[in-house]
C-alpha cells in the first residue's frame, strides 16, 4: 500500500526556481525530485525520533 502524500507550497524567487529546474534537468531530475531528496536528507540528519515508527506500527498491526 502506498503511503499517503501531501503538498508543500513554498515561495521562492523566480530566478531561483529557474536555476533549480535547470540544474535538476542537467541531472535528468525534476525540481520536485531534488526538493524531496533534500527534505529526506535534512530530516534524517536532524530528526531525533524514529522516522518510520508509524509505518512499523501499521505493519505489526497488519501481521496480527
């Protein structure tokens, strides 16, 4: 089962968005893929809890 998704709306200067899209395209990625990757890295580095605690709890409950 796929995890539910949500949107994150941010405001950045037009020039920065264009630069991000250009850099991402050079790596054959979308700007969204780059941003999601950066968010995952940031959370892994800075979040002290278990990132997947809720998912583990759901899996254990499903096995019962």
